[in-house]
């Protein structure tokens, strides 16, 4: 028991080594500045190290270095929101058009003012989208201009600009079509009302009323004048409305031309991309063909080596068969001297 209490384990403090490793790693990291802002321990270095350990262990004090998103991303979000709002306004205006072209005898000046207001709002939204799309190309340039990230940002900005221009152009074409249909309906109603006035005798089809006819029916002429006086304001308002619609169509046509240039550029780029894809497919087919030839050649190389080895073996055996029998024949052809017998005769 006494030996266990008297025994003291041997320990080593690794705090200083850990601090040195951490400091060296922090200096090599790009988050060093964000970490240094939490340190205010210039007087007491030991207290500073302890406080630094506590701060680093707290996840709430972590600071990250995040690059700021380019400006054209915010602009593209604004254009997307404007496109959605404009589409909803066009649908609401279409409902007002359908309600306004219905025949009726009530005063519709409030509806006409609301239609003009909504039309002007939609036109302003299109102009705003056009100006925002034009700003994307100017806000995509960063410093330094020759860096690879800057070139990638410029390419991405151009692609986003063309995509947004195509969306705005499509929506503008839809709005212009609806405005043209509404204008045709208004002109058709004005013509039909004029025809009804002529058929009822309130207006003349030939514009040359004689003085005698007015003398004969003075009351009828007075009724005609009163009817025309009451009809002229409505026709003037209708013509004014048609003129306003025509102006909005003309302004949208100008925006349509500006956006069409971007869409044409996008089509040209798509054509070039398609051509590059076709050329890539052709090159890939050639590469596959060459790989097949190389594979076949690789297979034939092993076979050729085997055939060449067999030919060498056969040639060696032939040489052996040619030279070995000659040596044997030479040894056989040399006759040995026969022993001679001596006979002695007495």
C-alpha cells in the first residue's frame, strides 16, 4: 500500500508542442487574419495562449473567409423577380381586357384608367428589366482582368444575360400579342357600333346630307346631332385608348429589338457549341477507331512474338539436324586398319 502511494507516474506536457504546431498551421492558413481579431492578449503571453485555446475550442468564435458574390447575381435575381411580377400583371391585365370588351351601357372610365395604369406599369417593368440586363455586362468585370476566375465570371455573366434576355423577350412578345388582340377587338367594337348607328338612322353612310332633308325632318336632324355629340366622346376615348396601346406596343418593339440582339448572339453561341460538339463526336469516333487498331496491334504483337520464337526454334533444330549427321558420317566413314596375319611357310 505504501509503495502504491509513493509511486508517481512519469508524465510529459505536450501543450507547448501543440501550440507551436497550431501556430505554424495558422500562419500557413488563409484564416489567420480572422483568428487574430479575437486575440487581445499582448501583455501576458501565457494568458494569451490559454485564452486562444478556449477561443479555438468554441465553435461560435470560428471565422470563415468567404468570397463576396459578384454583383450580377443580385441583378439577375432582381430580373427574375421582375419577370414573375410582370407575368402576373399581364395575366391580371388580360382579365381586365376580357371584361372591358364585353358589351355594356355603364360608364367604364374607371376600367379604362385602370387598364392604362396597368399597361404603363408593365411597360415600365419591361424597361427596368432591360436596363438591369444591360447592367450585367458592365458589372461582370473584376480585378485583375487577366485572372482565370475573372474570365469565368465574365463568361457566366454573359450566359446569364442572354438567358434573361430570352425570357424577357418571350414575355414581351406575349404582352405585345395580347395588346394587339385587344386593340383589334376595340376597333371591331367601334366599327360595329358605327354600323349600328348607320342602321338605326342616327348616322349617314355617305357624309353628304342635303339641306332639303334637314329641312324636311328637323327633329330627326336634332336627334342625329345629339346622338353624334354623345357618341363622339366615347369614340374619342376609344381612339385615345387605342393610341395608348399602340404607343406601348411601339415602345415594347424597341425593347424587343434590343433584346433580340442578345438572343441572336445566344443563338450564334449555341450554333458554335453545337458545331464543337459535332466535331468532338467526330474526334471521339476517330479516337475509338485508333484505339481499336492499337488494341488489335497489341494483341497481334504477342502472337507475332510467339510465331517468331517458334520460327527461331525451328531454325535452330534444322541447323542441328544439318550439322550433327555430318559429324557422325565422318566418324563412320574412317575405316579402321584390319589386323594383318603373318603366315610363315616352312
